[in-house]
């Protein structure tokens, strides 16, 4: 019988990735979003949410190659912020963000034109896009005096926008915009929802005239899966539990929770909590499972009874990361992320405004 060959230790993907890290040293930086699987994030030089990783990308001055383990808009953002000569590589080209795909430049420009028939948009409206959006929308905001935001600094950016002009056009995540607006004291009736499939977004003219924040009809499918019933069930099953959810959850869930925040807010809260604290956390499942493993002295579980992972985040694997580092070892750049210069220029303006706002 023919011999069955087996891989040597050096052939395993984790050894190939480590070999590349050792060979390139500070010239190679791997960024990993908190929602990545453990097998991938263990190799990250920096891990964080969208805001932190944007800053880490901009601050990686010594790196020639930056590998971004996340979803595409994050790698695109890094490619906009890095210096000339730095290369951003993306292990999984198909790892797109479903939320980011719910708004595109043509439909946003059409909405902007329609709003222009009601108010002087250049004087009265500041466009703000969530970082979960394509580069062209970031450029749109940059070119019209607007900004990008993340869930960590959404309130700061919206306060900045409201100081400039009376109205804000916020896309694509309606829940982040609404939850942040409510925290700022804006009545829900002053935050109409814009449906891009309808004229005037499905709104009466007078509602847009009195609006303070106009919300795009978009959502994150992972966070929208958390329901009020899950909060009630968690409290019944675990007396004394603290419920924390992401700001991308619906307002109904946020109202029932003890509090809501960004991914980084949730991590900081758990890290600082005393032993014996019980948590039901409403955010992406990989992160919640990691927090539970890192804090066995606390009782941490996912808010929903069923697993709730971001499918596209999970597309990045140790094998796809190793393919990129293997390419570097051969002198090849696998899956480089490129943004057209005219788009990058406008998007960079919007991102730089975001980075100037305190979270």
C-alpha cells in the first residue's frame, strides 16, 4: 500500500504565519477585529473594534504590509488611512458586510437630491456615515462637509454635526443612529426613517422639514436578531443578571437592557467587573464566547439562546491568513486592497474628521 504522507509541523498554517511574522518583524502588522475566530485573532498584533483598528492602521508607520482580518470595509478604511508605499492585504475578498451593502452611492445621492428639494442641504444637512459603509459613501460625506463615525464615537460625531448644521443625514444603520439620538435627548418623531425605495424616503414633507436626524433604513442582521423576549428570558433564568447589548440592537431591546454600548464598551465593562458578576450580552457570538473563556470567574453568556455569529466575519480562517503570509514569503501581495485616488481623497477627509472627535 502506498504511504500516506502527513504534514510536518512547519507545513501547518499556524507555523507558516508565525514564520512570516518572524521574518518580516515590524514590517508586517496583522489587525484583527474582535469578532474574528480565536484561531485567527491569536496572530493579531492589534485587536479592536472599528475605531481602534482605524487608529492602529494609521499609526503603523513602520509596517510595509498590513493584513486586515475583518470585513472588507475595514480593510478599505485602512487602505485609505495608511501612507503611500504601505500595502493593505485582505485574506478573504468575499468577506463583505451585509449592513454596508444596504446603502450605495447612487441611492444616497438620490436621497440627497430629494432632500435638496425641501431644504438647502449644503447649509442645513450634515451627512454622517457609519464606518460600516463603502469608501464611496465615506467620500460623499467628506466632500459634503460630513464625517464617518463608529459605534464608539457616534455620539461625539453627531454632536459635532449638530453644532455645524441643524439636520444630520445618518446612514446606513438606523438603530445606532436612533439609539444615539435618544441618548442625546432627540424625540423619536424628530428622527424619521428614510426608505430608499420610496419617494422622500416614505416621509411627509413636513416631517423632513422638522427632522433633526434622518435615519437610513439599514440594520445589522446579527444585532437585529436579539429580541425583547431574549432580555426577559435572561432575567428570569438568571436572577441578578446584567444585560448589556450593542447599540446596533433595536431600541426596544436597548430600553429593556441595563445599558448599551460599542464593542469596546462591552469589553471594558466585563474586564472591570468583579468575580461573580452575571452577564447576558447581546453582540456577536465569537466575542461573547471569548469573554466567557477569559473571565471564568464571571457568569457570561450570549443573550440569545441560539448561536449568533457574523457569517462574513467567520469567512476568514487560519488557512486564508496563511495564504496571504505565504505570498509575502514568496514576494507576492495576495488580495491587495486598492481605493481609487479620487474616492480615497474625499473618504480620508471624512475619516480624519472622525478621528479628531473624542469617543
